[in-house]
C-alpha cells in the first residue's frame, strides 16, 4: 500500500527527477520503513500482541491504540489459567497500558487492540 506518490512529493519538494525516479525513491524508502516497523495497517485492523515478562506497571504496545478489545494474562510462564484484566488505563499517545490496581503485569500478557 503506497502512502504517497510522485505527484504528492513533487508538489511539496522541488526535485529535478522524473516521476518514475521519484516513485522508485518513494518505494525504496517505504520498503526500508516496512522492514523496520512492519507494514501499515488498515484503520480497522485488530492486532493481537503477546508480551512476555513486561516490566513494572507499564506495558508498551507496538502501535498507539485507538481502542483495546481485551487484555489477558498468565501470572507465571507455566500457568494454564488465563485471567482477564480490566484494571488498566490506556495512554494512547505513549502506546501504553498502565496497570492501575493490584500487581505488576503477569509473565504472559495478550493484548487485542485496534491502532
């Protein structure tokens, strides 16, 4: 999915390159970004992230959450029981969930959210 095209870029930055060369440059930069951060998500895409042994009360997500569908955890790595967690605040600008009551995050935390 192209985020910008040659016309968009040339309107904002005066360059003396052909449209094909500008588009190739855009695609190279986008491929580099996607290699580091992953592909861009469609706005309504739900993401499931598994976090192992998050530190303290803060849990950092890969993307800023628009909404959180569910948070579950297992207290220990060998535990079979999964607990639904509701005592957290969403700090969207930081891409973070902060535990509000009780202990720190468990050993395995699964977060389902929409970025």
